[in-house]
């Protein structure tokens, strides 16, 4: 499993609806509301061998209200 973090900027007023939709899809390990330029932070575990970009595109980015994302790949835990 590959751990990635996705920061999500939502259309104003849509953050809670986006968070609800992510929760319904059951694709995340953790989901947080955040301050700063992004509204949400999602921790995902992507199955080994799956393309990270395709997984995020197919499972996350079609949610209405997402304006921009920033994906951070992880390499190892300490």
C-alpha cells in the first residue's frame, strides 16, 4: 500500500459537502478540515501496483465542489 496525502481546495461554501462525499466513498484513511489555502486534507492508502494519479482521478476528483488539489507522495515512515 502506498500512503499519499491530498490537500483539497473547495469551491467556497462546499467544503462540508465535499467531505461528506469523500466519507461516503470510503476511500480514505483519515480526513481533516484545515486552515490555510486548502480546506481539506485526505490521507489515502493506494493499493500497491495501482497508478496513483489514476486512482485519485477516478475515485476523488470527480466530486463536485473540488477546485484544486495538491498530492504529496510518501516514501517511508520513521
